[in-house]
C-alpha cells in the first residue's frame, strides 16, 4: 500500500475517489508521510475546482498562523459561482482552539470540502480528533517500509505508461530509499529521458543520474559487499569528481550504504529461523533473485562487523551534515577504511 493505515481509508482509495470527483464534505488526514498528504491536497484541488474558480473558492491556511474561529468561518462560507468551496488546513494540530471542530465534524457544511491535515499522529483520544475519526473521512499515512517501495515506484510508473525492468526497479528503490518525493523526481527524469520508449532499464537509471555503467553507486555497493576495497575507493573518487556538489554526493553515498548494511543487519537477525529464500528476501525488501548477493555480503562481514560499519556510517553522516569541516573526500576515505577493517575476509589494499 502507498500509505500504511490502521483503519479509515488508504491513500489509494482517496486518490481514486478524488480523481473521479467523489468528495465528502470533511477529511481528516494525519501521519508522517508528508509527500502523500501533499499529493492528496494537489489532487483535491485539481479535481474539485477548475483553475478559473479557485480565486474565490479555495483557501489554504496553516494552523500556526491563524485560529479556529476564523477557519470555521471559511468552512461555513458559501461557494461563489461554483458547486463547492475547498478549505485546506495544514498543521491542523497547531490550530488554536481546534477543539471547536468537534461540533463542526457532526454537521459539516455540505457545500464546502474541508481537508484537515496533521503532519504526525495527534492524540486521537482527545477532541477534536476523536470526533473527526468518528464523523469525517479519515486516513493515517505512514512512511513506507523499504520492502514496499519497489511496488510503489512500479505503480507510479505504470500509471504514467512506463515499465521498469526488475533490476532497474530494485536498484532505483535502493537509490531513493523511502523518500517518495525523490523517487517521483527520479522517475520523471527517466520518463523525459526515455521519451516514446516505455521500458526503463538499469542503464537508463545510471545515465539519468549522471554516472557511468562502470562507476556508479550500484557498483560501489557491489564492491563494498564483495570486499573490494580499492575498487570502492576508485568508484567513490569518480563519483565525487563528477559531482556538482561533492558534499551532497558524499551524503547520498553514505545514505545508500546505510540502507545496504541495514539490510545485511536484518539478514543476521534472521539466522536460525529456517526461513525460505522468498521469506528472507521479503524481510529485507529485495526480490528473491537478488538475495544471494546480500547473503554472501552478510556472511563476509558478520553481525558484529555490520554493527561497527553502521556506527561508522552514522558518524560520517553527522560529520558531513556539519559535524566538522573535513573534506568530504577524506570523510569517505576514512569511512571505507573502517569498512575494510570490519570485513571478515582479507581485502585488496588500495593502490
């Protein structure tokens, strides 16, 4: 599912309803996945009001910039030469006296579509949230788990008329992690690059990212996983050399390797559980045909080493985000030295 939810509606259900113009008078949406909330907001505006009617019939307000009585006034207003008004309240949990919406939830204005959005999970036992969950259409949108990202990307691409080859889909999912906004940005770049060609390959992903077939972040992961230290150093040098912003590129490398070693750590936790390859692949969020690559890397490092590598990755992330002024190239070189020291198997020394 695009948005994990524990009741109410899913993101997909709301998406389809909005696209078909099926609107309720009151929506209550909350959760940490702000990208999906942003997407629903845009879909609501696009399908509820034509552009020429928005000037007098659309209000977008922020809870920390206004107060409840003023917003209730907007919600009770009549549309101007339109079938309905749209009122969107972001940061609803910061709206002063928002408990007044408990009464509104029982009798919402049928001529206004109101979307109340919280960027997190409020106290659902308190008012007005209890009343909103009882009377409004509601959804909780949680961040996707890594295992859910490939299906999300595939569905988005399919909706736009494209298909990703299995390896391309998996590598793109590893590349973007659980950042859906980055995933959509990368897919849109791929669509523009592919043009009338509707099958997207790993070569397309590498080319669009500005890397090469031999020196890219996926080959870096493979080199690290196989304990090829000198190859990893060389690939990092190539990536930084061609990056417009070396520090941002270094952060991306650290994030990518953190995702990789987190999957290896999950594999070590499954030892002794007698799970099938399909089940193991599901636990770490990769297709079964990629599993052997991860199993070999997990055996090469081992649980204690993986913990040390994850600690080194965290330290590098902090340093690159302002923890020191050290050159990003040096930070990554030191990081790879720590990865080398942690690896069980003897590694090739850097030239």
